[in-house]
C-alpha cells in the first residue's frame, strides 16, 4: 500500500520490472511517499470540513484510533483556523518511533501503541496542525522554525487544555542549529521552539482571550492562503491582534524579528 503527499494528480505506469508511479504536487513545500505491504487502512470523512481522512497502520485497531484522533483534530482546527489547504489527509504510522513528520496532505506518526494512546493522540494533533501551520501559511524552516512549530504545538496543547512547562530562557526565533541539540536540556530546540513558543502564545491567549486570538490568526491564514510568511511578518500579525500583545511577545523574540517601537 502506498501513500503520498500533496493534492495533485497521480498515475501508475506499468513497466517490465515492476511498477512506476508518477506524482504531481500543487501548492506544496515538501514531498514524501510511504510504502508498506502490511498497511491496513481506515477511511472516513470529517463532517464539518468535508476532508477525507485515510489512516494506515499494520494494526487495524491503531488505524481506526488514528482516524478518530485525526477527525477530531481536523474538526477543531477547521473551526479555529478555517478551511484547510487540502481536501484529503493521510495519517500513516511510521516504522520509526522517533519519526513523526508533516507533509502536505500527509503526516507520519511515530507510534506503534507501545507508549499508550495519549502519546499517539498528541502526535496526531501536532502533525495535523501543520496542515495549517505550514501547509496554509508557509515558512522557511531554517529562518523561522517557530512560525510553524510553535503554532502547531500550541494548537495541539490547546485541544488538550494544557499549557506546558519550559525551563528555557532562549529566544524562540533563532535558527535551529543555534540550539545545538533537539532535546534534553533547557536550551534545546524542543524546549525553546515547541514548549516556550507555546507558552508565549498561551500568554497572548490569556491576555486578549482565546476567541480574539484565534479569530485574528484565522483571518490572516485565510487572507493569505498558500503564502510565504516570515518571522517578522508573523510577529506583526500577532501585534495587530491587540495593542497589549507586543509587551507579551517581546521577551520571546529577537530584535531582528520585532519591528522597532515607533
């Protein structure tokens, strides 16, 4: 069974030695393909968005569970952020537990059920959020990783209603290699961009209200579908939500991201 990213066309070309696939993607930043002869799929449509979701795993029960998690996440994000960029989402179990990754209309979930359902649910929520944060509002990962990872993590945590703790005091908008390690200490990429970035957005939500923040983000996403967003532009979006926002986000962002105070 084969799963691919993107929303373009696909066709199969027979060859004398096997099968050749040709894919075309439209409005996509990255591309991926997953192939596993042992996949079992569960398929359904999320009713509010009309998005067709296909979940795949070697286990039928895990495929069904991922489908349920993805449908619930898509419903939330559609209500919060508006229409998704694609009318289809493929949620595929990864063969590596440490590999969960987002692609246009395709996410890999690094979970085989050994860590319990809560981890799988969290991973599905986070990776699905990337269909909006970066699928709809694209960013340069090396220049502004926080523009998708902080927002995807915030979205997943907002569904759960849990603001994470973070011991990082680093700026969240540095290049990924500035953090030296992915996780394991307070200055890591994970603790800073994912967790501290979420805490920044949570602080904004607390100050101006969840409805106002989500409406502001939704209007910008839907007004600039498939546009490239820079770190400074996204900081401007947050500041435009409410005059009180700048004082909240300033300690988290570098001076190269924030506009000077007039």
